[in-house]
C-alpha cells in the first residue's frame, strides 16, 4: 500500500560523468514499477529551475546543496522516496543535510576522474581542460569523497544493474514497508 511507504532521501554524489543521473533514473524506474512514490531532484534541472542564479564558488555550491536538502527533507518526511543526483562536492555540506533528514542514504557514485573524462558525456571536461569552464569539479575545483557512504558504486567496475541492486538493497534494509522485495526485482 502506497500510504505505508516510509520516506527516504537517497543522495547520489560524485564527479560529473560518474553516473549519478543514470543510476538515479534506473533506481527510479524500479521503484515506480513497484508502486512507490518517487521524486528525482536532478542537479542540472534544479539549477535551471530552482536555484537559478547560484554559481560554482564553494559558498554557492553549498547553498545549492542546502536548498536541495531542504526540499528533500520536506518531501521525504511526507513519505516520498527522494532521489537526489548532485555533484555536491563538499563533505561538510552533505553531512549537514544528513543531520536534517531522518532516513538518509548517501550513495557515492565513484568512477576515477580519468574514466569520467573519457566518457565526457556532455563535453564539459574538454571545455574545462581548455579553460572554457573555470572551477570545474575534479579539474580545478575540489571533490571530497564521502568517508562513510551507505553505498558505494564503482561504475567503472560494476554494471549498472549491479549498482542499482546495491542501492535497492540498501533501501530495503531501511524498512520501507512497501518495498521489501526491491532487490529481487
Ligand atoms: P553524472 O550524472 O554523474 O554526471 P551521467 O549519468 O550523466 O553522470 O553519465 C554517466 C555515463 O556513464 C553515462 O553515459 C552512462 O551510460 C555511463 N555508464 C557506464 N557504466 C555505468 C554504470 N555502471 N553506472 C552508471 N553509468 C554508467
């Protein structure tokens, strides 16, 4: 029963091109197939529509994360499973969000910079290397990996299906009553 669903925030962090959006959308699909109420907060879309005007300084990046976290908290306390895909490079900002959300799962979407750069899904690394995008995470801006993520997905070593199964299995262990069989989907 949908009304019994316990909310949660699943926070996907990692470098650009590591696979956050891909993984997020695949998890979303599985959850929806299972009748769950899900919302995806995708970093790019959020910046276009909600946190418009924020830049890429440390302060602005952390403000972006804070606002996404605020929205995720409101949704997840009302029973929604919120999937956040955002680089969210600073550990302290992610940890602050964690403190405010009861059921918080941090997923470190991990692929080496070299792999992300080779993928260069949006051509951004090439632009960053040629100086057209300053302050690009991993190139000339920091990324602080989680020290103790609930889940780590090495997207250069495991298949998308394996990564999805790990995330679903972790959600299952957080006692969301309606989704007890995710991992077997
Ligand atoms: P991000 O949202 O982190 O910037 P994207 O999801 O947009 O990254 O891009 C990741 C790219 O890596 C996609 O082209 C995706 O098909 C590819 N990829 C290869 N293997 C995996 C995997 N195991 N998990 C997720 N993405 C993968």
